[in-house]
C-alpha cells in the first residue's frame, strides 16, 4: 500500500514499517482495502493492473465495479460476513471476463480496521506483469543504507548473495568467507539450528513473508540472546529467480531478565502454585512445573502460544481487559475465572497477575499466579451451567424430582408435547408416555435413580392433544455438589430411528459433496438433485440452474449413449472407475474428463442416488498412456498434498503441496520408502488400505497421520488412487492427503459437549 510519502526520496525511507510498505507496493499480489460499505480506499500497483483501472480510480470504487459480473448475493454476503465477524476466508473464482477468456484468481479476504482487506493473486499460467522491485544489486545498495540492523539477501538455495556491514560486525564474520555460502554453514551452531530451518525451509516458502520470528542464539561477547527475524521473498526479474530479504534484530535485552527469573529461580520452578510468565503481548514465555501438571500441556506445547490458548471462549475478552488493567495498575489480585486443560476439562482457578520489570524498571511482561480451586461455589456454578446447557439444547428435555414429578421443561419440550411450563410442572412424567410404554419407562426411571446406567431406548411419547410420536430417549441422574441424587433429566431426540437413518444418508451425501473434484448427485431417474462447488466451477452452471434437470444436460449428444451404458452398469452394482469421457460446459466448451460412478443406499439397502465424480483432464494428455495422463491430472493445480508410490512402496513423485506439508524436497524423498512419512503407529493401517485399494476397494478419506522432515505430525485424511498404464496394468498408487487437524479438534469439542448432554 502507499504507506510512504511520495514526495520523499528513497534515501529518506528509514523505518522498518516504511521499508515493508515499499515491499507491499511492488508485490506481485494485488492488495485492496475497502471500507465497511465495500468502497475502495486504497490499492497497490499490482491491484490496479489486476482490475485494469487507472490510478484515479484507486479511491471510491465499489468492489463490484472492480470485478464486473461478479456480484452474486452469496459472494457479497461472504465479504460482509468478514467485516461483521472478522473471520477470514480464501477461495478461487473466475473474476474478470476479457476478450481472451475468463481469468482465474485466488483471493484471501480479511477484516482490516472496520473495513475489508483483499489479497488477489492471478493463477493463470502466464506470469503476472508488474514492476520489478529494482535490480538486485541496486536494491541491496539502497537497503544497506536504510537498515541499521543486520541484513542479508539469500538466493533460492539459501546461499548468501549480499549483506550489509552491520551483519558482518554483529555476527563477527568476514565478507570473503560469506559470499555464496549456505547460511546454515556460517560457523556458529545456531545457524544450523532447527529454528532457522523451520523459518527458511518451511514457513517462508509457504507464507512468502514472516515477521518477528524469534530464535535463541549464543553471541560472542554477549552470551545467550534472542533474535527477532523479518523475512520476505521477492521475484528478481533480471535474474529470473526468487530472493529472500532477511533482517535481524537483537531483542535479548528485553527478555534476558525473564530468562533469569524463569531458569535460575527454584522458587519459580518448584512453587506450589502454578506460575506463567508472558511478554507484554500476552504470549507465554515461561511456565513452571506445577502449571505443567495442572494444564497437562508440556512446556514446548505452551511456550510461544498466547495465554488465551488456556481460556474458554467466554474468558478471552476478560483476559484482554485484565492485561490492560495490569499495565495501568501493575497488579490485579484474586480473580476467579476458568481455564482449559489439555484434556478439555474446565478448571476453576483463582488468578493474580502482576507486571514483570527489568533492571531499568521497564515493563517486559507479566507473571500470573494461578491457584486451582474446587470450592463448593465453583461446583454449584458448574452444576448450574450443566443444567442450563441441558435445557438450552434443541431436543425436548424434561427435569423431574426423585418421585418422577416434573419440575422443569425446556422450550423444545413445550413445543413437542404441547404443554406450557405452568401447566405441566408438578405432573407425573408418565403423563407424557403412551400407555403401552409405561412399564418400560417406570423400570428405566427406577434403574436411573438407583444409580444404574440406563441405555437409550425407543419409546412412544404422548402429547397434550393425545397424538403419539416415536422418540429415542435417554435418562440421566442429576446430583448436587455433595454428590447426592436430586433428580432425573429425560432427553427425547427429535428424530426416530427412521429419521436417524435418513440423516445418516444425508450426511453421507454431504461428505461426498465435500470432495474437491467435481461431484454431481442424481436420483435413480437421472434427475440432478445436488452438485458441489467444484462442479459449478467446471461446468459453468449455477447450482440452481442444474438441480431438477437431467444429468444428460452436461453430456454432448455423441456421448450420451456411453453415459447411458455407464449408468445402467452402475445401477446393477458394477464398479465404474476412471472411464474417459467428454462433457460440456454451459458455454459449449468440450471438457475431457475421467468419470467414476457409484450408488448411495438408504438404511434398507435400497439405492437412492447415483454419484458421478468427474476429474478434468488436460486435452493435450488424452492420447498419452494412462499412467502419464492420470499423474498429470492428479498434479495439475491440485492444492492437496499428493505422494505417488510404486508397487514396492517407494516414493516416485510428490507435488508441491506435499513438499510444503512434509518439508522434503522431491529429490530428497524420491526413492525412499513411503514409510518415511508415515508414523509407525499408522504403518500397518497403510499396508491394509493399500492392499484394499489394489483389489479395487475404493479408499476415500481414511483418517491417518503423516510426519514431516522435522518430525512434526499432521492429522490427515488419505485417499488412494490406483494408477494404471495403457494396458490396464497397475503401476503405482497416488496417496492424496487432506489436513484435518482443525476438523478433529472441532469434532472432539462436539463429542465432549454431547457426552455432557448424555448423547453417548
């Protein structure tokens, strides 16, 4: 963005903020800033070129004017949601239509101030035209005069191309021994440390820019210190290569006092109460032994994380307020609040926070003294939260005393049974049970108050109007803080077994539609009932334009006979996998595809839907051997990591996404056993699913793990695709991974809530 005053000369750009403002100005991505009404207030040069606008249009242009024809309600609502909630999102779309055809972009939208920020990158094969930063030699000369901290420029292999004088002085190096030398081989141990590899080999290639990356080093004449690194990659057009600008800042003086307190004080390490030290931004820098035991996380898992990682959602705002209060008042005492443990348990705690200062009386962080409390008042609050949680669920809930009389019902129960709270409280719970199920209900109620575990069961419930509905109920004994029984909660699910089966069928279809390849779902008559976003992008029809139409809408006339034969084979249960075909788009463009089809059954094993997965093929590859075509398709613009192994289990290829998540270069991993990237506890599972895949059993989204070159484990779902040559012989297997770390966390939170509600 234009963060600098255009009247200044380059020599006047002295601050780090101005320097990186210059970087953004000449970046290849288009940077846009809009106000809350989506009216542009700033954009950089690349953004002007993307939108094809003159400079005078920088301010006051509505987002839909920048991208004409791209103003559908759903997309605009997505942008407005970012402004409202601050939750960012990324997507790909064809934004602009020109005489040369549609242009494909990848966008990242995020909240900026009270408005919207957009980063737009064109994904066309041709390189985006933008002004180069300047020649590398000139750029380094200017930067050397601007930056008064150590600074270096690296080539794509992380060899040093140039550095400023401060760099050599600070690290006690000589220029003649540095030029074109790997940065990891500069002599001191810290250069070849894991932290430098993590930054330069993994994070920077993935993110393009990393700021305030901290590493701990030992400096001659100073001792142990902490460096803050800013790194950014640029494309040098004159030399046709990527270069890395790397700036260093010594922040050891700011944190050395914390280190002494944390590492040299037995009082801190072995204190009976939990103690956590943070910097002034609330990021954890030290944690004592008692806190490790209380929270269940190791030091390495917490150090570097924000203190708010220990807090439930409702406690994060409170902590930010406490942090401001401590900064002003220097200390806050005896705050009763709640924290999370690693196991997902709520921990009632009493917390005091005070400022941490260095020898110059400068505030460098905070120290929190935390006492775990299990008082009766806290237990009562937890019991109330549990009761409130039960009553606010969408399922009908009845609370009863130990005599079986109703004491409270929730809103869902009022709607379901037809009774208001005032008219049903005091009545027996049998009022809501059909006569034929009274015995079953009374026996289960007796078992529940006797402390026995009562399994969920089906029952017929009776409404105020005398209507009878099927329900699936569960009974839960309620106790007070003294663990004394005080009542029973009866939760009745909204759906019967049949409805539950239907929901399972719907969930299966939803999961199928989450596949990244184009998917179309038809009913058994051949009418389209759903399609995913990838199919919308491929065929050019909106979802509303295709739903309700015959599946033959996307099939040219000369291909409909083949399509009909494939459908009939699929209906008879025959496996349809990777059959070459031709479809067409709304605009009439022919689309070479590989088609796989299968049936989806309901709970009675009756086929309900035909699912077609169409993988686009590069027309130039359709005449090549099957193995070449399959491999090209799998790798073409695929954002998922893919690793291909031969029949001996050795890696033969991997795409860029796989190199990023695994940290291995293709040359390093090629020829190694695929077990190199699979943790030992998952290797037997991989052998089993590989065998199933080779015997034509489809393997789609099986949960597993992979680990990177640095030993970092990532939770993934893995799908296997068998690759064959032109004669139909299996030659290799493609492992397609999707990172499911966040999904697993959300699922665990959901299961924990369901356990509290008694759904398991």
